């Protein structure tokens, strides 16, 4: 899920949230708070352009991944710096 409305509407189902590193501080803090309050692992990585491009969309400040296996795979790649 990407886009503010979709991320917020599906946060309780999310297995991982990625916040763009170039999002504004206000947006980053807001999404970090949302992730923490819903116990969703959250990573700040990539740019808005990179997040959007990975989805075939315009730039995105945040992405929520709902599939557990996909979230684990993406999380491992991000942690190792392979993305």
C-alpha cells in the first residue's frame, strides 16, 4: 500500500512500513508514531522517488507492506543495504 490514505487505512494489517528518508521531519515523525502505536516495524530508507518508482507510481513518502514474507525479504535487503 502506498499513499497517505492507503497506508493509514491499512496500518493495522501492515507487516512493515518504509518511510522515505527525504520526507519532511513532520511526516517522518508522524509515520514513526503511527508505526510504533500499531507495533509495525518501521524503517526509514530510500527516497520518495525510489519508493514510488519501485511501485510504478509517483514519489511516495511512505509504503506499507501487508504480506509477511515479502516484508521479511524487503526488510532483510534494506538492513543489508542491498536496495
